[in-house]
C-alpha cells in the first residue's frame, strides 16, 4: 500500500489578494464610510493569513504589518473621534506600530527598526514640539518613500 502525500493548495495568497481587492468594492455601494481604505486592511489580512498558514515567511510578514497598519491609520479617524491636527500623527503612529510589530514577530531582523523609528519620530515631533520635522514640500512624499524603501529592501533581502 502506498502512502499518498497530501496535496498542498496553491495560489492561496493570490486568491486572498483577489478577494481582498473585491471587499472595498463591495463595501462602497453598501455605504461604508471610507470603503476604499479597507483595501489596505484586507490586503494586510491576506498577507497575515499567508504568513501564519505557511512557514512564516518574512516576505509575507512585512506587507501584512505595513498594509494593515496603513489601513488602520487611514480608517482610525472614521472609527473614533480624532482632532483634525492629530490625524496625521495618528496615521504615522499606526504605521510605525506596524513596522515595530514586524520586529516583535521577527526580532532577528532589526533593519525594520530604522523605518519604524523614522516614522515614529516624525509622528511625535510635531505634537511634542509644535514644529514640523519635514519641510512642507517633502511631507507628501515621506510615507510613499518609506513604503517604497521597505518594498525595495524586501526585493533584495536574503532569505537567511
């Protein structure tokens, strides 16, 4: 009698990402406030499921935390009352927390503390000091550049 190896399902991450992309488009006609922002939450959830379902691949953990935190940061003002001047620092704080969560789950990979610290400093500097850390012409580029840098790092990072 031969043992039959269980078949492993393929395309799990791909399927979850496609489902995640559909959710905000389902929520929008239902009248959910900021429905497009749920795309980041659902993409983060897809990568989280892929991370915990598989062999805890680091390349799934980082997008899980970054996309989920990005979505939470975008949606917090619609979930709870936040002063208008605190929306940006709260968003950045959520993103910094997501990056820090990566370190908590994979402490051997300390590089993520660099973007986490940079985002956290920008998040708390203005409320604490009353002055901006970033020049106004740089502010719109800060978060996208941090995310691009994290993505580039994942592309070149060794599996080790």
